[in-house]
C-alpha cells in the first residue's frame, strides 16, 4: 500500500469503511466513512487514536510497514469512542510497554470499557510531550464530541490532530488531502457529520474553536474525512457558521401522512412560500427520508413547518420520532409552523402544540387542523401560514 505522509515523519493510517450502513448504528452513510489515525515516527514513536475494530489486522500491518520491529512508545487518545479506540486492546497486546496518553476522563472511559489502562501519561491543557524533533501540545475540547475529547497539536509542523472536529462522512477515494479532492463530493457529508454528531454541542464547538484560534495551524487532521492543508477556511468557515446557528433563508416542511390529506396541506404551504419568493423549500415525508438529512436541513434553514395526521389519537409515529430527535439535538432559533389532520379524535396537532411549547421557537401563523380532505377554509389557513412564514423570512 502507499505510505501517505502529512510531513517528513508523520504518516496517515486511515481506512475506508464502505460496508457499514449506519454510523453509530443510527446515521445512514451511503458514501461510507473513513477512520483516520496518524503515526509520528520520531526518536519516540507515537500514534494518535487508532481505528475501528474491523481494520485491526490491516492497521497493525500498516504500522509495522512503517516502523518495522521498533516499538510504539505512546498511544495518544484524543477520543475514546470505539470508532477510534477499536484497536486499543490489540495495540496494547502487540506493544505491552506502550504508554497511553490522555486526560483524566480518558482513563475513566478505558476502565469502563473493561480495560486496564496500564502505563499512562495524564495530560492537561497546554501540557507538552517531546518525541525528539516533534513537540506535541494538548488541548481538551470537551463535548466535541464526548467529554474526554482533546486535540493534539504538533508544534513542529503546526498540525492539529482534531479528533471528530472538522471530520466528515464519506470515504477517501484515493485523495486524502483537501487539494487532492473535488470537495463538492463532501459538501453534504461534512455538514451532515457536523449536524448529526457534533451539532448538539454547538456552544462547546464555539469554545473549542476559540481555544484553537490561539494556535498557528497549517493543517487539520481529523479522525474522519479529508485532511485540510490547503484551504483550511473551507471547513473552518462552515463550522463557524453552523455552530453559531447562522441559518439561511429557507423552510423545511416535514409531514406524516397516511392517505395524503396532510401531504396536500404541506404542498399548499410550500407553493405559497414559493409564490412569495422563498427559493429554499425542502418538503420531506417523515416516512421516507431519514432524520439525518432532515436535521441537516433544519440546521441549514431558518423556517420549520411540521404536519402530522392523527395516529391512534397521537402523533404519526415517524413525526414523533423526528421531533424527539430535534428535541435531542436542540437546534436553536427557528420560526415554527404546525398543521395536521384527523378524522375522529385528533391527536396530531394537539401534540405538535406540546412540541411547540417545549422547543420555544417563535410560532408563525395559526396552527391549521383539518378534518379529512382539505376544504376551503383550511386551504386558506395553509395559504396564511405560508404567507406568515414568508413574512418572517423576508423581513
Ligand atoms: Fe468518530 Fe465521536 O467518534
């Protein structure tokens, strides 16, 4: 295999996963994902994070291909999630004298995963580790994306090994560095990785970026996706925008509909938004589109309109699941409209009102609830909702 270098003595140890359908067993990854680890071959040898367990054998082989029979001195654990710590046990078994480098939360997680951390080096913010030529510095970035996460900064080459931060879904199909790749391919996957995995922790992401802004950074090497060495602003500007809830003028309309009546209401609202000049309108059937993509667009657009038919006197289950995901991810500061449909006792709109009370987004227009097929008065209310949302977005 090719040996891919970030600098004279820093190697990329990445693997492409095109088999897994759901990342974290939740989020669809039709374009796959890469798990990136790094090796610094200095007087002391260090690896930064490991890989997912399906790649253990190839991972060990790749390391041996670089350092031969030398030993690894340090395993730096930026993040303990198993997509990066999957080879920890195997590394410990192969290199029993290795020292694990992490912060105090890291070692607690190792124990809770049933492992004895063995020899450890506990690091705090600004602590340094000299490998010979390479001086490493550590900075914790809690909740990006777990409590123990930290970054490792190579002062010599000005590379930040950033863990999940600035990562992406999508495999590395030959190209590894941003200048080797047409980044259009990663446009949606970088954002989806952010909104699905890190998006719940926007304030933490902002704090992390502020902390890293004190470093001179020439390269960002994340644990997933491309390595940023040419146009760092491509990813940094996006993270700044997304983590500050800086949204575009547009509306996501999601509905749950069994026989099409609620869908018709969505179509009317969408058309009215269009007639008012709103160009970004995404209409989703909650039964068809995975919440990964819907959440992504909710982070992107300021307007959100949700409709549900009644289902056993409650919300349509897929709408209920989506709303629970939104509540969990807690995106901020949207305009919200609600609508729905019932035939006997209702249950859709009533529960959407409860969601509105909980999420505390600014309500737009009057809730619209039709009984059965869409008739003139509720048709007009759907038009009114489209107008009310357009007024807000255009003001
Ligand atoms: Fe890629 Fe939070 O693990």
